[in-house]
């Protein structure tokens, strides 16, 4: 059948698009491996190095031996110690901002990807978005020549804006150009490119490649390479036929684009599908974000959806992704960067596995299995770290627990929240629900990126006991409050919600959902985003419509 054909144009378009996904993954992972190198540079830029402060402290001790030693006059020694502690706190703050500013940018831009794609078209929107990618890469690439902490924080923030935009644009574009029967396989390349970007950033971040004192700034700015390549290739890629037909009502251009993508003049099935899609979208009233919380029919589903996303982000997974090198150092691993690369490899493998699992088992069951596995792994991680001083072999316990923690995340909590948000809502409220879900996801990402280092410093080896407690709370919430959605209509899901809240209110007319098949899902960031039809995307006519 012609719709199953993989053409050169389709391969080019998908490859070009997922270069953005690769950049996304690269930006997630690149900050991890060179952490100590960058922190050392921060100390240098901010004034006196830590070694110098230790020397000052020692000098203060030696030069005040004959001074009074009463509690009332410890000033010289206290001054040196206080300065050292202040310096360490300042470095920790700048490093946390270097990591978390990326999530701030993504959080801000998460609402605008669909809007930009609708206003400019998918291709032009990607070209505009790449301006942000290039600016961010240049700031980080030249950070060694100026105030590095300011340039890196700014560059990471701007790169986050880019990734927030493309997290909506790329799933939208590749979902719209892919043949229906290949949509899942092609859509999975988005997440595969992301985890590949993470893995590549960890490899080139090794100290004998780019993660050293001489070349770390080049490592950070290297994301400009795929951005430039993508800008060049986009001029040869066709515009989304769905955008041309449904949004612009330009049937002739849509047919021309389809013929290029399918490699055939027989595009009747695609046109019929898009015509039906346009009619369905026009018949259902859109729902704003405000209405999701004020309308009783939507309130419980959106609150459950937000809790699922909170469970995903506050499980501790991003603490591992952002800070795995320092965690492995604490665990006593002699070469922590290699262990971090191992985490990236495990993530890549289980990303592929999860594509099959999420459609073969119930959403709720997989979420509970994944969270339960993460709970056990978090306990073993902390036990290994606590007992490391007594039993050196405990570092292997911690390392194994981290690998399994990532595996369980990809089995359940990674993909499931995005599937369930799409399945909780019909076409009308779905765009607003996905918008607030994406925003809450990035917000959780930001909070963990900003706070994890402080929490780890405060809790020490007990830090993952804290996350284990959080995960346990979310397991209980899921068990008692979250309904199963696989294979159910919207009416059946709504009935489950009424049953769980003990409500006897009369259900609204059922709207049968178009079930998410394996060909209709892809992943987003280190998470997943549904891709059944373009209406699943946060594709908004205006921000006013979205909120009000």
C-alpha cells in the first residue's frame, strides 16, 4: 500500500526534524560530566580559588597563635572559615542555576510551541526556533572568555526556551507527515534521538575528549552544529500537509506535499482522513485552562493528571540525570563519568523497550509497577550510600540501584502520565489539558534541578530516603485515585472518576475516544507525549483562547 511506503523525502524530513530532538537530549546531558571542571572555573572567575581560601584559613590560624583564645575573640579564624563557607554557597547557587535555568526556559516556552507552529507553519517555526538554539550555544561556547557563570546560565536558559518550543513542534511535525501505519515507529525516533543526544553528550564530555579544562566551553557550544545542519536541511523539507489543509485550507499545496512524502499520486486516503479530522475539530468546542479547574466534569481528571506529572518529576529521576556524576562520586566510584554513560545507555535501551510495553499492559498497572520498583531502588541507593564507609562493596549496590531506578522509570512513570492526560480528555479540553500538563512538567523539572544539590548537601547519603517517601505517597495516591484508562471510552473513564469520588451525578453524553494505538505515541524529553492526531498537540489559536 502506498501509505506504508518510506520515501527519501520522508526520511529526509524526519531526520531533519529529530536533529532538534538530538539537541534537546544533548542539552539535557551536557552539563553533567564536566561539573567539577566548570565549578573550578567558576571559582577562578569569582575571585579567590578554594585552595587559596584554605591557605588564607591556615595563615589566619598560624598568625594568631598568641592572640587570646577566649570565646569572645575568635574573629580571625571565624572570618576565614566564614569566607570559605560563603564562597562554597555561592558556587553551589551558580551551579544550581546553571542546571535549572534550562528548565526555566522550557517552562516558559512550553505554551508557545503549538502557537508558533500554527502562526508560521512547522518549517518556518523550526527555523525561527533555531535562532534561540544558536544564541544559547554561542553564549555557552564563548563562556570561557567572559563571566562564565553569567554566560552559561543565560545560554542554558535560552537553550531551554528552544527546547520548550521544539518539544511541541517536533512531535507535531513528524506526526503529521508520517503515514498512519508508521506513525508510532517514526514518532519513536523523536525520543530515540533525545536519549541518543544524552548519551553522546556524556561520551564527548569525557575528560580526554572535551570535558577538560581546555575544551569544556566547546563541549557546551557544540549543540550549534546540529542546529546549523538543520537550518540548511529544512529548506529541502516539505511543509506539513495537515497544516496546509486543516489550518490554511490550501488543498492544492497539501496534495503537492503529500505526493512528495508518499512518493505516489494516490493520496486519496490521506486527504479523506484530513477532511474528517477537520470536520471533527470544528464540531467540538475548545475548553480553556480556567474551565478545567472550574468545571466539575474536568476538575478531578486535571488534578489527577497533574499529580501523575508531579509523581514523575518528584520521583528523583531528574536528580539522577542532572547530578549522576556527583552521585557516583559520593558512592565511591573511581570513574563516575563512565557510570554516568552507563545510565545513558540503560536509558536508551529501556526507551526502546517501553515503546512496546506501554501498549501491551494497562496504564495504571505499569505506572504502579514502575513506581514500586523506583521505591525499592531508592531505598537501596540510600542504604548503599549510608553504609559505604563501613562496606566498600556498597558502591556497587548504589550503582546497580541507579541503573534499575532509571529502567523502572522508563517502564512506567516516564510514559504513562502523558498517555493518561490524553485519555482523560476529549478533543475539546485536550489541548488546554496538555498545555497545563507540559507547564507543570517543566515546572517540576525546574524545582528539582534547582533544589536537588541543596537537598543532597543537607541530607547527605540519606537523600534518596526522602525521594522514596515521596514515591510511596504517589504510589498510594495512584492506587486509590487513578482509574485504568486502556481500552475505555471517555464515558467509562468519567464513570470511574465519579465512582472514586463517590458522586452519583448524571454523566454527560459519551464521546467515544479514538484509542491510542502503538502507531500513535511518541516520547517527549525524558518523558512521552501523545501523537494520535494533530489536535493532541498544544496547538492554540491564541493564548487568550487557551486561558479564557
